């Protein structure tokens, strides 16, 4: 699971039937310190996330399909939560 920030969304009038009624967002992976790390990618939203939200993203197709209870959905990443806060024990943050 990754912590990411929503940086954009995708508007598509023609898409796979399994995506109808679902929001596709662009997310940027973050380090634990909140800095951008790695490349942005697309994730299907399951929690009504919005622009600028910090979110939890599952980036594994099989597990992502479980969230939507749909083995036919062609998905690799899904937003599974909105992060309200983050606390790290200083002893483990080295």
C-alpha cells in the first residue's frame, strides 16, 4: 500500500464498461515525510477522494479487484482510504 496525493483526474466519455460511474484519479506517491517520490499514476477511486487529498492506494490488480468485488474490472490501482493524519514513532524514523 502507498501513501499518495491526488494531483488530477481523468475525464473520459468512452471507456471500458466496468469503469462507468467510477472516478479515475491521478495520484503522486509520497515519502513518509510528504515529499513526492516516484512517478504519478492512475488509480480508480473507491472513497470519493478529491484534489489535494492524501490517500492510501493499493497497487496490485488482484487485491484492487476485490475492493470492487469484480473480477472483470481491468484495474491495477485503487484508492482505498483518505489519510487524515500520520504519526511516526521517532525511534523508527531513521
